[in-house]
């Protein structure tokens, strides 16, 4: 029996595993980097061991340090979570060689399936050894790991070498393995997977299907179980292929076999030899705890011959600290508040007041809704996200709500190209037009009519806010009867609540403040100074860091004075385990180059300046 478990991971998945361990009476051990010293997973564990450094290569990818931590803390078992070393056969062997229980598949099964190149060969498929124009488009893919890292779609042959280089660097940083391969890219398909669970006694469960077609940068955003709209025959085929793949490598534990469904046919993608991020939807539908089952299988338990019966429908949405309207740029800062209405499951590695840093994945949480039907689950989850309190950096919350309500998704007609087709309409700015006014009225509450005003009390008062990337200016008056504004009736206004009557309908606006940042209900605003600061203005052609991160490389041979073309990649940043390309905004001359490989930059740091060519 396992008595003490170390989770070789961080954040949400570590907290998720710890929750089950507490229910089972198992003592928990966390590991943490210096950046994660005060992270939630390190705080909720019974004990925590420091891994010196902050970069994944120094910490969560150091299997030797993690095994040492397990032994020194008295653990008798190790759970790998997902990502990092979860699909590393050498790490699994090191855990077993140290006399510890490995909560995962045998190292031989990981070797056979965790490398996507070997897995495809096992299933009778071969990656492309050479690429010609006729093969395009193709997908560059990391052989190890997942989560969209080390993946690139290539549509122009001239771009292949650069994308291979970028994919190798990203994969090495995320998984400690820079191997990549190239395969045909199937467009217009659905990403469907099968959850499996196997014991060491020959039983393999196929726990239904999941649809994970809504993806950005090849990383899943919304997942659901079961996958809608599949014929019974296709579901049976997927189950049979998944069980066959598991038996082919004597698989033990939880795993996922992934497919691309196109033209009614199943194309094998890969097998993930670990627990998936989206496992909660399967848990909800089958009424099980997959982590508990993983632990029981690791202890030698025998599964029933048949899995439990599936009931209802479950949908999961991943909440990311990122701005979908700005090329999914990761966001950092303080997460002041995170709460969803009751009845929706929230798995997270953060709590109110926690910092969101640059070193790791930008996922804040997963919200999961379960209901008797798909339509009910959609309504439940979209409504909960809409009402959720998410105060802090920009997130993809609005995108999630709009995606869940999009007719292509509600009609189960989505595919992996969903965001390529619809991102612009889904990120179009539609903030509440009355939010800035409510913020201004709340700010004005309690101020004296005769003191502390920058304008005369008899004159309209003006406030400026940044909302949805756009500046908004609002006006109101302070009269003997209280605060007034054109076009509305101010029913109530104080520091935390404003009530406006608009066209005969009363609306409530709850206000939260964090310095210059305000949240009016779900809408985030930043109070702006009355007069802009001229020192913050940049020269035309300035390339500013869109996010905090590290400069990983500069275009080869790039020097000040060089001629550049519009769209030419100049600088690459790494932030939250993903690479981000900074390109020339126009044709011209590189008049300044400040970026240096290895440099840590903040949002707005000047990286380079491209002086546009003068028109003839």
C-alpha cells in the first residue's frame, strides 16, 4: 500500500493528485522550483522539497533531483502528473531502481509509445523522411511530450528549416528532448481520443471518447465527453484500436490514444502514456476518480471486467492567462480573484493573490460542467464562466464563453480549424458600454462637492479608462441631488456597487479595485491619467516585447543598419514554455537592435526599431 506520494510536477495537476491522496489518507510531498516557492501546490502538500533554480531544465526536468527528493522526504511512490518527465522512460526506470512505486506505465511501454515516431511505426505508420512541395502542408511535431509544444504547421517549403529549428528548441525546453518529426497535416478533421485504463492482470478498459477539436497552437482549449456525432460503428472502431494499442505494449495504468477523424475515417495520431489534462470530463461521465484508480493499479489492484456505465455529458474549458486578440500572448501579474458559481468543478493551481509568472504554462484553471445532455452542459458551463469572478491579468474567458455559444460548436460541427476561421469574430471587442461609467461613478462616490475635485463641481467631470484595448472617456456631474449622467438614472453608487436604470431596466455593477485596475463585474478596466505621459511615447517602427519572457535568439546575421522586409522574423522570445516570433512591421532599415539572447524582458521592453522606407 502506498503511504507517501511525491508528485513530480507542479500547479494544477499536483493539486489535483494531492486532493485524491487526502481522501485516501496518503501523505503528500511536493517539489518546487524557486519561482514556485509559494505556489499553491507547495503550500497544500504535507511536505515540500526545493529544486534550486526556476527554469524547467534546472528543476522539473531534473529526474535525478526529483528521485533524491522522494527518498529524502520519505516517499514510497512517485506520480509524474502530465508534461515535464511524465513520458520519460529513463525517469520511470530511475524511480523504480530507487525502490519506489511508479504510478504510471512500465518504462518499456513508455519507450514504445511516448515517442511519437516509434508509436507510429508500431501502428504501421511512418513519418516523412523528406518533404517536397507535393507533401505540403505538413506538421512538424515533437517526438516527446504534448500540449502543442514543439508543433508547427508548414505551408511553404522555404519555411521548413526555420520551423524545424523553432520546434526543436521549444521541445527541448519543455520536455528535455529536442527530437521532432514531420508528418502530413490533415485539415478539417476532428481531434477525438479514447481514455484507457489497464491493470497488470490483463484487463483494459476503454472509457469512452473525448472530442478535443477546439485548439490554439495545437493545444486543446475545450474538451468534452463523449465526442458528439460519432456513429456507433466508429466509436466501436476507436475503442478497439485503443485497446489494441494498449495490449501491443503490455500497457498498465491510465493513458490516452488520440485520433484525427476526417471523412468518417480514423487516423492514428499518438498515444499519451500519462494522465491527460482533460481527464475530468471522463471522470464526470463515468462517475470515477482516475487518479484513485491509477494509485490502486500501481498497488496491484484488479479492475472489474467491464468499466462503469457512462451517464450524461461533460465539457471542460481551459482558462488561460493570455490575450487571444494579440496572437494568444501570455499574460503575467497577480491573480486577485478566481471563483466560479457552485455546481461547476474548478481544478486550479492558483488561489487569490497568487502571482502568475513567466516560467510555466499560462493555464490558470479548468472549469468542468456535467449535465444529463450536451445542451444542458453547454448552458451550464458558458453561464458559469460568464458569471465567474476572474480578476487580474487578461484571460481567454470571453473567448471561451463565445466559443461555447457559437453555432458551429453547439451544432457539433467543429473541427481543428475552428479558431483559424472564427478567431476574429470571437475576439471582437464587445465590452459592456456602461462599465466605464459605473467605474467613474464608483470612484466619485463620497467625494466632497467642494473639495478634492480637479474640475469645478458645476462642470461635467471626466474620467478615462482603458477597456478591451480601447480608451474610453466618460462624463458625469455632481449635483445637489447626487451623481448624474446623461442617458441613465443613477439609482445607487458607492465604492463597491453601482445601480443604473437604463431604458427602464435596472442593472447592478459590482466593483472591485486593485490599484489602477478595476473590475466592473466581468469587465476589466485600467484607470488612465487625465493627461497622457509624453515620455512613454515610442518612435515609429519600435518593436516592443508583447509579453515578459526571455530572448532566445536573434535572426542570424542581423545587425543595425540591415535592410529588412515586412513580416521578416527578427527576434524570438520564450514565455511560458512557448516561443513567440517578433517580426518587422514594415519594410525598412533596422536602426536599432537592443535584444540580446538570454536577456530577460518585461512587457513593453524596446527590442528593436525598424525605420520605414521613405516613399518615393
